[in-house]
C-alpha cells in the first residue's frame, strides 16, 4: 500500500534561527508589527510503499534520523496523511 507521509523538520527551540529572524525583520518592515516570532523549517513529502501505517512511519522516521534532519540542531515530526 502507498502512504503519503510528511516529515516536518524544525530548528530546536533553544537555538537561534537566523533565517526566521531575517523573515521577522522583513515582516516588521512591511508593517506587520503584531508578528512576534518566526521559526523557519521545512516540510518533506514522501510517498512510501509499505505493508501498513506503522511500517510507513518507521521508514519515514529512519529517513529523518539518517538524512532529512540534523539531530544536533533540529527536531522532526512524521505525519501519515490519510
């Protein structure tokens, strides 16, 4: 069975996010002063062939740990789409 999986990768909350800070400053320059913080991350969409949802989740988690995220500075979340 095919599963559509999204891996959301975000910088750790404890770390400075320079890209997010740059976007925040640009938003403020556009007059959007009510936005208080921006964190920039990435969404990675995978199409996985697996026998069940649990196996698809395990495959995506393995991919995230081994390649898609840097555990030193990022965390990730695996979402199986229905």
